[in-house]
C-alpha cells in the first residue's frame, strides 16, 4: 500500500465515528508521536484525543487539498470540517508532515489555522 493510500485510509477511519478505535491505531507504530501546534501526543494521548473528538462532535470531514509523498515521508494540506453536537460548525486548515516506518505512521507534525469557528475551536487538534 502506498503512503498516500495509508493517509487516505487513516483519515477515512478517523472520521468514521462508528469505526473501531483499534482499526485506527493499526495505522500507527507503537511509539507514534504527534505534534500539533507545539503540543506533543503519544499513541495513548492520541487515543484519548480521538475519544474526545467522538464525544464532542457529531461530524468530522477531512478534505485533502494537496498531498506529496517521497520515500518514507509525506505531507498534506487538508481542511477539517467539524460539526459539534450543538450544531456549531468550524473549518480548520491543517498543514501536516508524516513519517512512516514499516508501512505505518510513526510521526505527524501539524500546524493548524482556524478559518471558521470560535476561539475554542483553535484547540480541537489537541482536545483531550
């Protein structure tokens, strides 16, 4: 499977709130690290983050605008469309760098930019 397909499949699973969390974690290495706007998460913290999103959102869509893959690295620019349980909507632009090891994601380094929404939405990328 190509790195592009891994990213697309991971996002498909991440945004499917009915998907089993273990299916999502299968895309990551056990020593996975994610840095979002300077906040670092381990795989365990990413699990907590995913549960928090599922508990607070009714919908999450990821629209990949650009993707580049080279060797064991990739980068995306994508839009995250978020709908809270209250019905409030947000739009967040994300620039992300990925590193792979043995067909799994071992590192994600992201910067987010809130395009639409309230100030509290700036922290959705690190919600616990």
